[in-house]
C-alpha cells in the first residue's frame, strides 16, 4: 500500500519554492490550468506529495461541493533536524521547537499554501 497526501491550495506557485527549494523535493508531474498550475506531483526519495488547486478539484471532481476540500496537516520525519531548521528558517512557526513525550524533537511551520507541517526527528539521547 502506498499513501500520498494531496494538499489543496489556492495557488500552487507560491508553495513550490518551499517544497522544491527549501526541502529539495523534485517536481515530477505538472498539469497546467490556464496560465497557472492546477496540479503537481513532488518527490523526495520515497516520499511523494501532490498539490492541487481548488479550481482544479472542482473540474476534476464536480460532485465534491466547492469549498468542501479537506484541510490537513503533514507529519514528516527527518534525519537531520538541525539541517531542517536551516531549511525552514523564515517560515511562519506555528509551534516552536519542542521535545515530545513520545521521544521526538519537533517544530510546526505553515507552508505557503496554508497547511501546518510537523517536522520531527528522534530525540538524541545521552
């Protein structure tokens, strides 16, 4: 089984520098919607993420009422938390760096499409 999150956004272009520039995802598929992008697939190693505009969803899935696209949050586990902090510098911080009871060091930032993204790494011990 493979699970790929789809984030619904107003516009894809503002989100691309965050995902491709800061986090080194590669855009592997893009579907234009007029003079803008309506859908993209981004990959980073075995991870895959899709971004789709609300207008594209309405054309693709007309049975889905306008404005009813779900909102969500991503939880992304990283190996190098210090490197991640450098990559998200300047992004809106929703929850500052914290140590969790379940053994993770986390930060939550908002990506340009408006979604909260939790970045986490196993807390270093001893």
